[in-house]
C-alpha cells in the first residue's frame, strides 16, 4: 500500500509502528479488497513528495480493528472516526530494498493534490516498475 500520513500522524506511525486507515464512507476511507487486506508492504511519502524510499513491512496477516478510544489511549493525534483498520508495521531492513526509491506519481492509482494522502494498493511488480 502507498499512503501519506502528514506531520504528527507520520511521527505517530513511525514511533508506534502502527498504520491506520479510516473505516467508514467518509473521504479518505478505503474500500477493502484482497490487495489491501493482504498487503505485505507499506510505502510512506510526505505531502508533495513524489519520490520515496520510506518502505515498511506489514508484520501481521491482515489489519486489526481499533476504536477511536483505543487510538486515543495510544496517543494518536486527533482521531476523527469511530473505528479504524490498523496494520502493525516494521521498518524494512537494508538488505531487502537497500537504496531503492520509487516515483509514486507513475503509479496508475496515484492521485495528486489532497487525494494523494488517500491510501491505495499496488502489486510489488507494479511498484518495482516505478523505481528511480
């Protein structure tokens, strides 16, 4: 999956090694499909950043459901929804993707502007085609 948590949320994700997505019908929530629920890696990028090498491994089989209360207890900054899907992640070791960067703007599912923060899933083969 590819996504762009900003500022304090990015800091929270990297500190807690948890990545969350909205679970409702509001803008920014995701539709569940096998590619998203079975994702093996998470590629993070910052607002306005089109090239990134900030890749993380998803360490559990599929996401878990966390309530807003549970995220607040973990000091998540300003959760707005009642429930979230949460992936447990770890930074990928140097041997796996050492020195690699990807141009996410070349991915078919990438959207620019505010929509660039909405998570989307691609295959590893597609991701490898946009290496820079």
